[in-house]
């Protein structure tokens, strides 16, 4: 079966709409661009072309994957984050735009010592950064890319995720980023001393277990459960981080965590209960929702 490209994409759009895909028109076009390795300008230039059977079949295979709920990013294998193309596979969470806000705040703190324009720490105090639960490496690699003088370590419990993160660091030109495999802070607990950082930044799993089945199918059926499930109340990882992070922060070191929109009070209380953090603040994302908790280790 040969089809004009215009007709092929129209059929793809119809199939995606019938499957309940949100932006069916765009996804149908983007899938063909991915298949033929062209951009939208190239698509228009070939709009009147007639495609042969093998090309049509390859395109409809992609349409079927998307119609079944597989995220575009896993089909194409890439997600842009902070202007950097990151490789993504089903072994890593797809980086979200909401997290870019935390990166921008971290870079401001690194470069100026401020958060949203307000003094927070001493300028140039941050020299070593730990990206905890790194996944694809989006947070740590972005910081390394934007702040090349900073030493960055990325850690994750998943060896598969770390492999992707290392590849992303290499392709982004951030060859000095280091990687450690292990459960939260376990890779940094030596026999004689614990390794410390000036900034610990993390986007840990924080979705409540019983909420996960209600998420979009693209998320609940395809993204790694280990990167989503934060336990019964969504706070399992925050409890451990609040308790263990102080031992891995230098004097006046900063802890910065992404949170769910409704977790500000709970996460703030966890940090307060340790009596080891000061200047605990909550920052909002572009939609005005609570998204980031930042705090300083109380100086000794």
C-alpha cells in the first residue's frame, strides 16, 4: 500500500485521536519527522510525496506504539531539558519542565548566592554538588553544563539509569561528572568519614502509592515505578534524605528538593524536626505551584 505523505499523516492523526492521545495532530507529524530524520520544514517540503509500503508500515508501527500510550520521548529516545537533548529510555524518568525551575534556582545560588534574587548563601560557596536519584542525569549534567567549574557527582540505585546518565554526560560534553551507584547516601559512607558536598539537589520519588494507578497511562504504564513511588504518604524518601543529608553537607551547605504541589508543609516539618536546617523556604514553579524546598545546614 503506497500513500501520499499528507494522507498517511492524516490517518495517523485519526488513529491517535481515537486512542485518546492528547495532542494527536502534533504527535502524528513528529513521529514521521523522527522516522524520516527530518524537521517540520522538511516535512512540508515532502508533503506531496508518495510513500511506499515499507515506509507506511514503519510509520504505522510507531503510531500503534503511541496509540498504546507509550510516551513520545521513549519512542524517539530523547527529551530536551534546559536546552540540552537527553537520551531517555523506560529505565529512567522523563525529565519535566517543572524541574527546570529547580535547576535555574540552583544555578542562581551557585553563581550569585541568591535564590529568586534574595541573599541565601555566601557567593561562590558552592563548589561540589551531589545530584541524588539522578535518573537520566538531567539535573546534574545540566548544572555541570551551565557551571563548568563546579564538581558534580550523580548517584542512583539503578545501574541501568546510571548508564544512561553517563551517556548523557558524555554527549553533552560534561566528561568530568562522576557517577556512583547505591541507595541514596550509601555510596558516600566511607569507613573513616562520610563524603560531603556544598549542595545536595534531588528529585526523589514522591507520588503516593495509591495515587499511581490514577495517573495518565503514559506515566503509570511506562515510566519506571521505582522513580515514581514515594510510599504510602509519598514521603518515604524525604524522611531518609532529611535524616541523612546533614552528615553529607559541608558547613552552611544547601539541600534542594523537588516536591509535589501539596507536600510543602509535610516536607518542611521533616526538615524542622531534625533541628539541623535553617532558612527553610518553598519556591514555586512557573504555574505558581509549590515545587521546591531549599534549606541550609545550620553552621557549627
